[in-house]
């Protein structure tokens, strides 16, 4: 029984080999995409932190922040929350980071 399985594994036809290669390529590309998204998010968080800790401004508008990182305001707000920034309760759409 074990011998038959072993023999089948070595008798793959060209279609089986192609499927294995394509699946492997797909997995590698998916992992590369995940890693790329992680790196981009880290870079965007760093840009936001730098902008919010710049001593020239105590508050930054959502417009300036989302333009600087190339995202819409919604995803920018999510990243701001992830880095610990807070929105103003007095002014609309301005953010700061506790220093």
C-alpha cells in the first residue's frame, strides 16, 4: 500500500506538475502582497507620527494627513486611531498625538 502511494507521487504527469507550480507561485505572490501591505502601513503610520509630533503644529487637519499618506479620510482615521492619535472635540477634523 505504501509503495503504491510512493510510486504515484513520482509518476506525476505534466498537468499535475503545472498545478503544483501554479499553486506555489500563487502562495508566494499572496505572501508578497501581505508583506507589501504591512510595509506600506508601517510607512504611513511613521509619516503620520512624524506629522503629529512636529513641534511647529499642535494639531493637524485630516486633509493634510490623508493627502500626505495617499489615503482617503476614512482609512486615515483608522490609522490615526491605531497610532494613538485623538481627534479634537472642539474643532472639526483636526488631530493630535499625545507627546
